[in-house]
DNA sequence: AACAAATGATACTATTATGGTATCATTAAC
DNA sequence: GTTAATGATACCATAATAGTATCATTTGTT
C-alpha cells in the first residue's frame, strides 16, 4: 500500500539535510540530531547510499558522509529502487505456482498502466526539486 | 510497495468467478476449486465482502455467496478500502511522534498528487470492466 | 607510535504484519 | 433431526521490518 518504506523515507530526509550543507561532511551523530532517526539504523542506510554511489563516505576522525558529485539530481525513483528493489505495483499472487492467466489477465494490464504513470511521476521528484 | 494485497487480489478473483455465474449461489467449496485459494482463508474474505454488502450470503444446505444487486459496478478502489483500510500512499513516518514538518513538507505535496491520480484510475477499474 | 573518532561489515534480536487454520455457534434445506 | 452450509472469533506460523550490537578498518591528532 505505501509507496515509500521507512528506509527510503529516512534516506531521503538524510540526503536532503546533507544536500543543504553543500559539500560539508556530516557524521552519523550529526545527522541523527538533524533527522531524529535512530543512530545505528541511519548508519546502515547511509552505508547503502554510499555503496549505491549517492553519498561518499569518509572514515576516521572528522569523517562522515557527503553528497557525491551531481547526485542532487537523484530521483525518488532511484531511492526506491535502492531500498525496495525493483519497482512493481502488480506482483501476481500466483507467481510462485505459475499463474494460470498470464497474458490474458485483464487486471495486470490495467495495473501496468497505473504503474507507468506512477514511475513517471516518481522520476520527476529529485532531491534538488525538494530543496526549493 | 504493492498496491493490492493478497486479500484484495483473492477477493477480486472470487468476485469475478461469482459474477460470471450470474445470480447463481456458489459455496466456498466450489469457489476454492475455481480460484485455488485455501478454503478457510477464502471464507473469511467472502464474509467480509458480505458484511461490506458486495456479496450476499445464504446459510444452510445449498448455501453460499452471490453478487449483490448492482455490485458488478464495484470498483477496485472499493475493494482496496474494504481490505486495506483507507487509501494512503504517503503516510508520514513521523506521524506517531508528531511530524515536525507537517504543512511545509514538500514531499507530501508531491506524493499527494500521485495519489490522486492513482485513486482516479483505481476507480475506473470495475468488476464489470474486468469481465469483458 | 598511540589513541580516538569515525565508517565498513555483519550478525543478532524484537516487533509487527501477514497468511492461514481451527472451532463452535447459527441457519436453512430436506 | 440431520446435514450442509455460513457467522464469528480465536489461534498459530511465518516472514518482513525495524532496530541493536559488535568487531574490524581507516584516518586525523597528538
Ligand atoms: S492472475 Fe497472474 S497476472 Fe493476473
Ligand atoms: S515529514 Fe511529516 S509529512 Fe513529510
């Protein structure tokens, strides 16, 4: 039902805070203060964003995370993919046992259409556009 | 992430089968055969549909469920509401602890817009339109 | 060189949501 | 009165989510 999970939401918040401090490296501790997200949990999220190339991490004293070059243009859609895997609104519940109606299923077609629209809109929401 | 839960999906399938047998009363046993949904689970679902007025149940020997008058026009949106509660794509994850940014949150506005579109489309998908 | 402050990696735990089952009561046909 | 169905509800099992803990690694500071 919900488009955005907690991970994605927290990630988005953290990225926005980081993006506002253009170029500055923020530690998990600082970000916990800013976002109210539990420290270790936030850390895990930031690590994933680092792996995904959205953030760049710096270890050691004074370390933390900053936004990678050009990544203010990261789209909400990208974050969803990072944290929630492939984007699919219409997983057929027969998929495991081989759906008897694949191809003919009229519902699938309708949901697919909705999905396309949603994806398009999620791609228009960028970090940059949220900062304004 | 997924728009439709298992309940809703199963409900939809069952209703479609019932709608095809115009007026005929189908028992859970018969519907289990037609839909491959586990009996007792399907039963619970059908009971909810009965309470919601989409189906009409008949107890006793030869009993079962049939479609209520005019309910071929039930919309997918209605089913989602019945099984998944109010439709909200954008639950703020701070809702419990009182969101600090309500009102100003730019994300909320964007998701609300998406939500409106999705709802509109879900209201266009009726049982009748799926039978064709 | 030693220490401290940070992240990397990963394993663990707790909580909640989901999917499904079981049981007993009630109703209606024969 | 017996049987075949649903009504209502409580229960259980599994999986997903949210969050914690720990140890290793890197880096700045003294
Ligand atoms: S029933 Fe499998 S795709 Fe619709
Ligand atoms: S942060 Fe609460 S509505 Fe967006």
